[in-house]
C-alpha cells in the first residue's frame, strides 16, 4: 500500500468535494478496511464502576448539550 496521497486540482477551494466524489473515494478504500467480528459486550454492574471523576466544568458542558448534539 502506498503512502502517496493524490492532491485534487480544482479551480475553486481545494477542500470542496461533492458527496458523490466522497462516496466514490470511500467505495474504493473499502477493500482495504478490515472489520473485526462483533462480540456482544457483557453488561457491567454499577457497583463495579468506580474511580471515575469528571471535572465540574465538563459535567456542566455535557449537561447543557442536547441529547442528539448541537
């Protein structure tokens, strides 16, 4: 596999890419991605969860976010 990345030459902003181009790029890369077999995660009882601390500022930030992102 090559580490070479082809640069896109466009008359407009080089970061612009259409959804169709993005999907095509992903489809071409798919064979290179390895998917691991899914294993069911065993549930963890709340009594086994300990030692987790969250800074107050982070807790406030997360608390003010909507359930599905902003």
